[in-house]
């Protein structure tokens, strides 16, 4: 699959078949290079990812899902970033490790899968030894994920919706629930049980993030039911309250507010009621643009 990624792209479930050497795919990016918008130590991931020194986070431009409420919209639409080659991406990873990064955290990487695999192998040959994190929307092809066996140590994946109607309205991906379910099974089959080091930093495993959306508490509960019944405590759930209304939501008035404390508490209480113990929750004022870094080319 990966060998044909540029000429006839089938890396993501959109299966757009674009010749990305000359024109953008659904992900919004094209060309022989790898578009990177930022590479830096990032402190705002889950504690077992960021730790005290930070996660070595590489933000890639473009995204195949492109949710209407995306808080990283400048990069998800492919507008920000600098083109680098595999050699430079290798150097970036090694530089982040030298700065003390607990891991190398690839954000929206799917449309560069083939080139990232080659860069990771190159970096490991040169001394990269921290875990590789695949930070994804969850909208992944199983075949693409299988190419990552032995490359990725940690999957940091979203599970956004159980409702096909919500998935269609907000991400133009009615198949998202089915696709994300198959992808999650593959991720868990690759990583097995959760492994941490003596500092409590994740070395191997799967974290499943769910962002609670305004007015969608029942769907959030359905997501948690599904993930927990499918995976139990073999994954870490991360129930997120940080939804931030963006300025681009004119056609979606229902999303133009933060979630309420009552909405979030209802979802967390439901998780507790069904027996979820292995989870992160967010407390206090999490819905803040402080979670959104400047995509200014730092570290690229």
C-alpha cells in the first residue's frame, strides 16, 4: 500500500486515489515533501505522554477527516507548514530526543505514513530510542496501520462519534464509527497491554481520546460504552472537556458554545457507572486556546 501513496493515494479511508505528486488529495496536501508546521516539546498531552520534560511533538499539515470544529484548522486545511524531506524529519526527531522529549509524537501523520516509516527507521539507526506516538483522528485504514507494526509504540487515537449522522454532519464521514472501530481493534492487537516505565511514562499501549461536544452527551456515552465493552482496561480512556468554539462555525450554531460543566460531568459519571477505572479526565477551565500552539514553523 505505502509504495503507491504518492501516485495513487489510498493511505486513508477516503480512498481518493489522488496523484499527490501533482495535486492535493482529500487531506489537502501534495508534493514530494513532508509538510511540517511545528516541532517542539509539548506539555499539554496526557500526563503519561507529556510528563515533566514534554512530548516531542511534530505537527504535520493536512488531514483526511477535517472536522468542522477543528481547533488546529490552519494545519488541518494544509495552509501552514514547511516542506521537509525524510532526512530532515529524521534530524528533527533526533533533535527533540536531545532536548529531553519523552517520546516522538506524530500529529495527523497518516497521509505521510510511508515517508514517516522510512524516517523513523533512519532515526533509529542513528540512536533514536524513545517511543513513537501515532496521534490520530482514529479514521485509519487497517492496512495502513499494519504497515506501522514495529514502528509505532503508542497509539494516541480519537474515537469521535458512534452516530453516523453526527459523523456525517461534522466530518463528512458517515462511516467513521465503523472505520474507527476496526482501526481500534488493530491498534490494540498490535500493542497489547499497557506498559509504563518507572516514571509512569507510557512506553507501549493505546490511549483513546474522546472530545465531548456541545449537546452530544448521549453520543459521548455511547462512545464510552463501545470502547469499554470492546477493549475494557486494555486501553486508557481520555475524556476531554476542552472543546473550543472556533470562528468558522457559522453553519453549525449548535457548536458555537463551550460544553457545560453538567454535560461533562454526566459523561464522566456514566463512565464511572459502567466500571471505567483506567481513564484521564480534565478538571477546571480546559476549554482554552492555550491548548492550541502557534503553527509558526518552530523546530522545522
